[in-house]
């Protein structure tokens, strides 16, 4: 499991990059979902998002999940290329697999990498 | 085998790799220009002028002779496992034997060739059958009224949920938005509620597999539409607290929906209406032996308690004029006073569903129906007793018509899926796997009443053998099945490439 | 009659293994006061008795094959069904199988459905088809669900032509009662002579879906290209509910630009069966496949390198997506979809086109003969396919009652659904209606006029 130290994490398995405002699905989540075959981003640039509200809908070969906004703020950008290549979420969840960028997000309530790793380990049991 | 490409004329699809073996060509692959199957006589009326600008230029259907078609489907049929062919212990699906006489009765010309909009005087046979079936289902379930219209279980659920909503609205109670659904429920329950925008609240199961009463009480308030309970639940357990569940929900003003998927355990055992359930669907294609048809058609009548009868979909079959010793009653259609409306065209799955179920109930009578459930439960408990020592059963008490075991072993990487696939090598259909969601690596086993002891023993022996194989040769299971005509599928390829139809081959000469 | 294959000795041995004394002991979790109710049902029949009883009930009907001459259509049509169809569907390997969740031992069903999907896209001119809905009405209602999901509930208007089958419109009203949705145009008092252009003014930026029927409920054939362009300009989707037999002859809705083409598949080899089970077909564009309800079969390969088929994109469906699924559909009309595929295969390009042509010619002959009768006339201008509206000099119900005395099912009384059309009969003519039958209808009507 890959958990970059510069990112912040949610209990619903999203990551947030306080430096760039980018958000997406964690490596742990993509592994649980397995092969992702569909992604729909539910918000557009300019929309206001609330922390915990759905921003994307993801379907894999065997499961379906929603991705929630890790922080509240304004959507600055949407990764338009992603829905045409949903497998990117499996291959590069923290890079090319970013979903949206959020402006003005407050990451103070989120977990750091160590806390998230521990949280994932606990769930495995 | 010929090297046939399925590359579409219209939808560009990735060409099939030349190394891929074609076991049976598609009906389009088999087409040959100019071949004819069933043809029709020339019209004996003058030919009318056709509006040229509105006509289609080409009709890209295959061209085959009748024998080509018969052989093709005969070949395909051989790739299917079926109840006629063997044991199908698919939990929650009630894959019982489908009596052959039902196939004959439902195809009697009087049923087969009657139009749904004929005047009622010309279809009194159909209407009498439907009326009687409504009455029988009421008696079997303890409900006050029954509609035969819904086409399948999920359609019946949707009907029931709409009725529950309409009942609350009719009382001026507009703030009810929550549907309570136990964590062991079928996916159709939340999906049916979701279709009318209800908020789903999941209620956990307790250690004995019953609805957790403490959580239920906490969730029950004046925003609850109701609860959707399956009893016996998908663990195969009869909820020991069902009457309390009903009371708690009724006390907060909610209604109780019963998912009738597991009614095969209850015929002549207990009537859901007597337990206080307000509305329930029947699956005629499970409980009353209507065959599953490779996925359908089903038939999902809905029964309701007296206070909900006015909300049933239109139309119901009723008696328009009472009969006497000389004349039979006149049957016709009636519209309930506060009906939710129509759920489908016409009157329900008449021929394939209602006539078969009617035949089945008529041939069982009250004692025969009870015997169905008794033996369904006996068979399940027998298998449970034989397998308990080998497979972990997380909710282990006397089960009803099915039970759930775990398809995993300490220290082994064999999973429920591997066990399921390996069962095919022993010529059994696998149980339902990975459902219910609350059991890890679930194997949900429903033998039904139509299997004999020898079959059950062979099945138990196979599962016990497979448990040994899981330890001694796990790879045999990981790569199973081995003896079936097809092996495991590349499901990722199917979902990523999305080849969803084939067309006539690219080099096909449409003008030949 | 019992289908339980267990002897008393075997039962006792099984009880012993379980560890209980008698069968009744297995039901102790059931509240005692409600346990083992006496069911007031007639005693069981043997197979011989049941066969006789059911034959007796069926004989209480007058069928459209032998007893009555039928010109009833209105959504269910009396077509010839080739013998092959029932022979294939009667194979236990097909009809006693379950949903093909285990593809290794279900390739018969899976390839059969894949071919059905292919045939339906060929017929409608669309790109993808699902594995079926319950019937035409519910398929149209599911088109509303697709559009609702596509716009995520942000567009809240659906425009429906009043000449869409009244049952279809009724089912849409039922299905959408929990949604905050406006159904515009759904008015049986509207101007029924108006063509599809009359809907254009109802379409706006809030419109999710426009629904029309092809041919419409009155049998009329319109080219919807212009309407579809107007709808697309406003960003709305268009659903065409089509009669599959008409598609053997007429331009496909796909060619007109439709986004969704659905319909009642009953004409494709499914008996009238007093209204069911029938077949709802559903086809759309590839871009909407994730929002489409129902099962879907896709091509793949197995681990032995063989071409094979699986249920695909299953995460869209209720068993995985639960309350977030587009629809709750699970059981569908699989066997009838297979039947439709067999029908289309055995008729093929030649036979199916023949059926449509005979229907067309017979219906036009009937229209011509009937409109010659004093007081009767064709209500709407051509073109029509195999159904047309006959204006009568008196209420259609009275005309039908007279015809029934002659053993003729006259047509559908449109006054039941359209208040302005009390004197109007919807007459359907198929390949099953001979010239002789049509002449008998004309004769009975002219005689009626002189009564």
C-alpha cells in the first residue's frame, strides 16, 4: 500500500494534497475495488463542494463506490481525461488519477499518512 | 473452426485475436446471403403504395435456413446447466424442479391466444383463474387483497414501496423519508426504495441473525416509512423476534414490508399476514415453481393487509355480478379507490406466470403446500448437519430453507469463489456466493424440497472432498473448473472493451 | 400430487442426522400461536385431474385462433409464431436455468442474450441493448430513469406525446410519483391530429427526455428527425417507443438520431397470452450504457482462449449499487428475449420483411374497404403501418358489440382513453388476417349500418 507522506487522508479513503488542492481515491481504495471500469465526476469547475458530499461515482468489475469531497471549498479544476481512462485510478491513484482540485480547503481535520495506514490495517482485521 | 471476425460494420470493436477459439459461431457468423428460413405467403390483397422516404434501406438481419437455426440453439443449450439437468442449490433463488404439466397447461390454446383487451365476456376462463389465484394467495399468506400485476419480485417490491408511500401521504403524513433495511437484505430492497428517493437506514443483525432490536428502536421515529424485512432472512434464519420488530415499527407509525423471496419456507407453516406484516410480494418463479427461464420471466404478485387494499395497482380482478347455482359469476376488472396506478401494460405475467402457479397450487392443496416447506427445511437442515463439521457456519442454529457457510479455511488462500467453481467439476451448480454481504466468503445453500437424499449426500460429499483439496491441492481449486466446456472468464476485458453486440461480418455481401 | 422425492425411511434417517425427532421440531422459531395454520384451499389434484381442470378453464375463453376473428391490437399483436420458437424455448437447458451468474456453465443463455442484443441493435439502428425489461411500458419508464440519472435530477421535465400508448403513459406516472418531475404533453384531451412538431414548443432547457411512439398509438408513422434535432438543441434526450415489426420496413429511430429506442417485443414470436409475459426491449447509445438499467452481456475470452460471454458492468446493478442503482430490476424476461432472437433468426432478413409487408398491405386494404362504408372513414391521414383509426357513426362500444355477435373482435375502443374519440375504433391488421376476414369485417359493418 502506497501512502505518500505529503498528502492528507479521509476515513472514506480519499486523499487531499494541501499544496495543490488535488483530491482523489487512495491506493488502498483502488486495491479494494480492483479493476475500475467506470468513473463519473459529479461536480464541475466553479461548483462549491462540501466536505463529505459525493464528488465522483466509481465502478469496478465487482464493486461500486462513491468518492466524497475530503474538504469543502470551490472546485478549481476537474480531471476531464480521467473518465475516458478509468484504469488510471488503478495505475496512478496519486498522480494522473487526481479527480478534482479544490480551492480554499481546510485539511486540518484529515489524517496524516501514518494515521491513515494504521486505520487501513485495523480494517483488514 | 473457421476464422470469423466479429468486427462490427457500424460499431468499431477490437478485432478478435486470431488465436481465440470460437466454440460456437454467432447467429450472424452463420449467416449466408440468400439463405431463407420461415417464409410467408404473398398477400392476397392488392399491394398498397409505400412511403419511400420513410422506408429503411437495409435490414441487417442474419439469413439462415431453419436447420441452421435449430442446430445453433441446440449447440448453445448444451453449454447450460439447468434444473432439469442437475442440482442447483442457489441460495435465495429457490431453484426447485419445474413440473412438466405446467408447461402444457400454460400453453393451452385458450390461454395462449387470448388478447389482453378482449371483452371480459370472451375471457371468463382467464378471469376466473386470476380471481381464484388472488383468493388462494390471500389464503396462503394471510393478506386481505392481492394484485397479480407485478412482473417480478423487484417489481412487486417497487409496487409495495409505492403503496407504503401512498398510504402515508393519504393520511397527510408527509415527513416520512426513511426506509429501514436490515444489513442482510437483497439489493433490490434498497434499490426499490431508492427509486422513489427514500433515505436508506441500515439495521444490523444481532449475534443470532435476527434484526438488532436495540438499533431498530433507536431508528424508529416519525420519519420512518417502514422496514423491509426478509423472513426467513438471507441467512436462512427465521427471525425469532419478528413480532417485536413488527410492533416497534408499527408503534412509530411505520409499515412493515415483507420480502417474499423466501416464502418457500413458510407455506402452511406461518402466514406473513398473521405476523402483522402489512405488504409482501410473492415470487411465483421461486415458491410456486414457475421456471426461471435463464433470468426471467418471473411473476411478483403483491399481498396487502386490509388498510392498504385501496392502494393496490389497477386493475384487480373482481366479481362484477354474483353467480348462483345455474350461472357462474361474471368476472371483470375493478379499480381500487386510491390506486397507485398501473405498474405495467395489461394484467401481469398471465400465461407464463399465473397459469403455471395456479396449476402448481391446485395440484398441491393445503397439505401438499405444507409438505413443500417441511421438506425444503428438512433438506436444508440435513445439508447443514452434514457440512457443519467441515465448513464454518457463522449463524448456526436450526435453519429454514437455506443456510450460509463460509467458503474459507484457516491458513488457506482458497476462497468461496474457488469452491464454487470447483463444484462445477463435480457436476453441481454452485451455491450463491458473496451474499449475504454480512458473511465473509459466503456460500449460501438452498437445496429446495425437490432433491432426494442421494443427491444431497453426493453434494455434501463433494463439498467435504473440496475442503480436503483446498488443503492438499489449492491450485486445483484456484484454476477450477476443469471439466466444463468453458473455463474462468476474463471479466476485466469484457468490462474494458465493451463488445456488447455483433454484426454481420465485415466482408458480408448484403446485396448477394 | 407431490414432487418431493424422499421416502419416509429416508426422511427419518435425515431427521436423525439433524438431531431432531420430527419435522415439526424444525419450526420452533415460528411463533407458536401462528404456527401451522389450516389453509382453506381445495384438496390436491393429481396431474390427470389438473390437466382436465385447466383445459376446462381455458375452454371458458374465446380465442383469436378459431373462435373469433380479431382486429384488436393496441399494443399486443396476433402474429404467426414459427414452430421453431417454442421448440427451442421448451428445452429444459434454457427454461430451467437461472440467471447466468456462473458463466462457465451458462454460455447457452449468455450467447443467446448477446445475439438478442445484437439483433435488437440491428433492428433499431442503435449501439447497445440490454438483456430486456418486463414489457414495453416498463421499458419506457426505465428510459425516464436513465434520463433522470443522466442529468442527476437537475432537469425535471419529461415531454410525452399524448399519442404514446395510454398504458405506457400510465406506468410512467406510477413510476415517477416519488420524483419531482413534470410530465408535459401527457394529455388525452390534446389535439390528436397534430404531428410531432406540436411537441417542440414544450421542450426547454429543463427537459430531460422527450418520448414519442413509432408508429404512434394510432398507427401513424412520422419521421422524428426534426423533433429530435430540436430536442438535442435544448440538450434533451429523445426516447422512441417503437413497434419492432414496423422496424422491418421503416427507417430506424437510430437513423433519426434517437438516444433511446425501446418497445414491446411481443410481436417477435411471443404469444398474446392474455397480456404476458411479454418483452420490453431497451436500446441506446454507447455513451449512456452506464446509466442504462438491466443486465448486459459482453464478449470476452475464457482462460482456455475460447471466445465467451459474461454479464458485464454489473456494478451498475442493484445487487452491487443498491440504492444508488438506476433501477431495481433483477429478474427480467430472459427466456422471451431468447424467443425473440430465435424468431428473428428463423425469419431472417427475408421472412421478417415479408411479415411487415403483409401487415402493411392487409391493413391498407382493410382501411380502403372500411372507409367505403357509409358513415365510416379514416380519421387521420396516411402514412400508417398496420393499425389505423376508423371514425364510426356511433359509439365504438356499440359497433364492437354488434361485431362480436358476428364473432369479430372489432378493434380497440379509443373512447376509453381519449374523451374526444368515443366514436373511434383502433383497427389492427396483421399477416394473420386474410382477405376473407377483412371482407367479413366490412360486411358486418355495412350490415350494422343498415340495421
